[in-house]
C-alpha cells in the first residue's frame, strides 16, 4: 500500500524571524527546560486556529488536503480509497504529553493525544470490504477518537545568516485510535438500504478495517506534522525559538 497525499500548507521564504510574542519561549540552560518546552508546545498548538504567515504556519483548523489516496489492502480492505477536497479538524486540540528536543542527538520526540480528528472529504470507492462489494462517490466523514500519536523526528541543522535552522530529515510515527467511525454517503448510487448496511458493517468492524490501511493513515499524519515543523523552522531559528 502507498498513500498519495497533496497537502495545502503555507510555505514561504527562509528569511529568519522572531517568535510571535504570544508564543512562550524557554532557555536551553534553565533546569526545568523539558517542562518549559512541554508547556510552550501545548500553548502554541492551541493557538493554531489562525495562520501565522510571519513564521510560516498555516491555519490548522482545518488542515486542507486536496487529495489523498489510501491504497487497497491485501486482506479485508480490497478497495482503493480516493479522497479529494479534504478538511481535517482537530489538530489544534492535541493534548501533549511529551515534547522534547535532544540537541546533541538532533531529535525531537512528540507524544500526545488528539481527542478527535475529523476528516471530511469527497470520496470514490470501488472494491470490497470484508468481502462485501462497496461502490460509490460522494461526501464522507471519518472520525478518529482519542488518537494517540508517538513521533520521533530526526533533524539536521543548517546555518543561515549566523543562526541555526533545523529541517526534519526522517521520522518514525506510531498512532492508535480508541475508535474510528465511518459515514460514506451516496453508496450504490444512493441506495439507502445498501449504504446503511455497508456503513454499519464498517463501524461494527472498525478496528479490522482501519488496521488494514493504518500505515497509509500514518503517512498522512506524518506528512502534515513534518511539513508544519519544517515550515516553522525554516523561518524561526533555534536561537529565536529559545532564549
């Protein structure tokens, strides 16, 4: 399986700028640095309900994804899921449990939970799920409840005008939802009985259905997070992010 993702996130020049005054700063030499960074990250994420063009951050409420293709699984989900005109809500409500820089090892570890990620898209399905035929096009809503995410991000440093900027060069992300719900409208050309039955089967067997294509969803979340971090740190140096 391979996900194709086109994410619409703002990107601009790499000229250095200072952190906006409403974002908390920490000092790398303070004894409670980990606690300070965690608090600053939580505070910053909660403010991402508007764009901050000066630091290369788009409004993530919602994140707009123009195209996502979730590849057909080899088992129970034998259908390629094509999504367009997607809006993903809920990223700014993340509860952060860990947000730690290892400046020597050049890694960033992020652990947290999204209470609810809602993905609304136009979909196209044609295949089989749990051996049942599935076909249709129209609006869809997929909701991931209490999505736990663990991310290890490796970065490299580059000096620009005497300041240190970082870029994520590799990442390892794990995620597990507590529940996934599906609603595909207009299945089988609007046949309500068949459509309701398929949606019921998907929701009754959500874990098996989701686990089959989980890696592609991880790739979607990974691309969004990496692009957000890289956009931000292309503008804000470590010296400007930390006192």
